């Protein structure tokens, strides 16, 4: 019989695994029902393009791999397989870096916990908590730190990288790196900090994974370009050429009314013109014929790129429909998302047009009446910018498809530390606006900039007393990848709710909408009458910033740069847009409510009602 010493020795001192990462996953990984539409035993043959990346991430030679993948190709499952391999076969200290602490906690609870629970190679490996209630007890210490024999897994948010300090890591798994902030306070770049934690290990592994964002500022694209830039090439069934599946090879036909003829959708070989796949899911035989080919073989590490055309879960006709819808509505933001998420390619940001203000000025239109909201408006939001001698407030209307109408831009003179200044703002925010149906509505949400600190206390006091009316303080945060609307806090001097706002994301959204030329979803209307406040000065402020990419001292720096001194109108537009997104409105439900409203004479005698539907 084995004695206790032998059992413990075999538990902690295992021989080095001879399994590859994909072999381990095929034998030991079980996908829980709660985490996938295809639960059950993992099969690498389902996604053969993941085999080489998993094997490279678990071999004895490769130190670093970069995966610039689109969505819906299994990149999260790939990360989980690598994580599970090292927990089972080569126990080591591992770190998974997520964009935020909240995302790290969610990934731990929703994906990692079930994987350890249900996978044969991992079941029972997580050590019990100190109180004996198990590793899934509800505390951040066990959600973000999981111990197993011979190692541990630490989960850290890139927005709060304190968990990286003084922690040696052999295996670094960095997920969605393009959503990391450029800097996390005094600590600096969280990705660089995480990589530094691996330096003590000669056999370290660094795995970077993400969909790309904007060219010039995308971390994953920069890392991909420095690597050997591998493409997954499949064999054409007809000419036997090795080809890459690209969007330019997709063809389709529409009928006379512009509707897609589904059976016409196909992807064709660029060499011989043969049809490789039809409108539905890809043939598994095509995927199994594929292999990774390095296009920059002199590089020091491996980098991989693949798009949703290879996904075994995606219908080609669905991608074409999405593409047609985006182009039909000239949805620039939708196009950027398609390029990033479906094609896995970086978006080449448009350059700023210094004459855009003049185009918008000339594009103004006559609203039916100055006192009645235009047809299509279902919801009103406002954004307020605080200056030392005035407040500036823009009110925007929103409709189906997030079609937008500028309602008014008002300048309220007066210092923010003067109560009468805020009383004037009250008059605007409580104003009743008349719909063409005769119903009165009010502004449903207002976001007010808490400023540079000079008048923050006054802003907090104002919003704190009006939070029940959805009037909140905000604080802008710069940087590519910062979420448009962050998680609110109330740790200021008066306990007011404070929302962090990703101003770069917001400006990108606003400028994308302004570039849409055809009426419909995401288009922005402006009224002709000058009393509404939309004159030359307004449009110059609205377009006062352009996107710029610079190369300074070997580093790429991207961001919005002011080309004119004043930009208050742009800030107000960003805040009003964020207010709309904060409500997550169901415009169809709101429209149903307004359509069934009471006659005008009854509404006029009743109190203003809040619109339901969000």
C-alpha cells in the first residue's frame, strides 16, 4: 500500500506532460450546458483552426502567441483549454487578465468555475476555502483566486492592476487586450506590468487574445504585426489551391426590391472561381483541409488571425444580411463593428473633416413647428457642460433605430456657485415638450459634467437632489478602449451617483452618426430656426475635434485632438448620447405607449408622465 508521503509526492510532483494542448482538451475537457450552445465533450475537430494555437501555447519551445480573432470562432474556449491544461498537466502559477475587475469576476464564475466542476481532468482540483465551504464561496478572494495542487489562477482586471504586484507568473492569459486602458493610474500600462511578472520564468507562456479595434491604437493589431502573421488557408475542392477565406470572395444577388436572394450567397475561390461554400454553415471538410501559413516567417513569435467566415456556427447568409443592412442605412458605427467583430480586422479611422461644420450647417431642415417635436421623436435626453461663467445644455430627441433630432442648445449665463444659475437649468429640464400627437413629454435623463474639480461639489449637490428624475453627474475618462458608460460610484463629498464616461468612445459614436448622410437609423437632424441654438458657432464646436494618430519615440499615440478652441457642443452631444444609452430604451414599446395616449385635452390637464419601456 502507498504511504502518505508517496501519495502527496505523486499529487504535487507529476512528470512533465507528453500531451499537447489539443490532445488534453479532447480527452479531459467537458463544456457545461450553461456555457455553450454545444455542450458536451470538447472536440478539436469541430474547430481545427484552434489546434495549432492550443498546441503552441502548451509546447516546450513557444514563448509567446498572439490571437487576433473575430467573434464566434471559439477564442474563449481556446483560452479555457490552455488554462485547464496547465492546471492539470503542468501545474503553474497562472494569471488571466480581463479588461475590468467585473469582467474577471463574471468570467471566473460563468466559465472557469463550471469548467473545473464538470471537466474530468479538472474535477476536484480546486482547493477548499479556509472555512471549508469550498472554492466557490461568495468572496472576491475565491472568485478571483483559485488554488490547485502545484499552482494557482489569479484573475485581475486591467482597470485595477494592483493584483499584479509582487506576484510571479509563469502563464499569462490576456483576454480582450484592446479593451484595456492605456494606463491604470500610477501603475502604468497593465499589459506591460503583467508581462513583467513572467520574467522570472525561463519557460514562461504569454498568450494575448482580442478582437481588434481602431488601426493605429489597436494593441492586438500591433502585436500581430510584430509576429509571423499566420493565416489559416484551406484547400479549394476544385483547383486544390491553398486559399484564405476573405470577405472580398463573398458574392450574392438581390431582387428588384433590394431583398437578398438567400440561395445566391456563396464564397468563391479567388484562383479558379469555384464555389467553396453556400449560404449556410461551412462544410467541416473545408475546415479540416486547412493549415496555418506564416506570412512573416522571420518574426520571433507566432501571431494568428482568423475571421468569422471560418466559424462552424455562422451562416454566411446572416453575415451578408448584416452587411446589407449596415450599408442600406450608411451606419458607420455598424460598419466598424462588422470589420472588428466579424472580420477580425482593425478599423481604419476616418480623418477629421475640417469643413464638416459647414456641411452640417447647410444640411439643417425645417421642423414642422418650433414648439412641436418632429415626427419620430419618442424620447428626450440632455447633456450639460459646466464652464466657469455658464452652463451649456443640449437637448436631443431619439426614435426608432436611434435616429436623432437636435431639439435645442441653450447657454445659461452665470457662475456654477450661484443658485440662480441652476434654477435656470431647472426651468429647461422640467419643460414640457409637445409631440405631434398632442401629448406632452419631458426630458427622461440628463447627464452633467462634474468638471475639472472647481465646481464639482455644486454639480454633485444639484444632481444628488434630482437623481429620482434621472439627473446624474458624470466624469470623463480618456483613452481608447474605455467603455462609453462605466460602473457608477458614490464616494464623492455628497454621495451623489457619479458615472465614469469614456469620452473617446463617445466622441467616436457621435462623429460616426454625424457622418451618416441618409435619413434613417443613427442619422442626426438639426433644425433651421436660429432660436433653437444651432448656428455656425454650434456646428464649429460640434466638429472641433479630429481623430489623430501620432508616432512619438517609437510609440503609437492615438486620440481626439482639438482643432478649434471651443468644443462644448461636442461634449454636450456626447453626454446626451450617453444618457440615451444609459436608459437602454425599447423604442418599439415607447412608440406603442405614445400611439395609445389619451386625447390632447385630457393630457393637458394631467401631470407630466414618465414614459415606460426602458
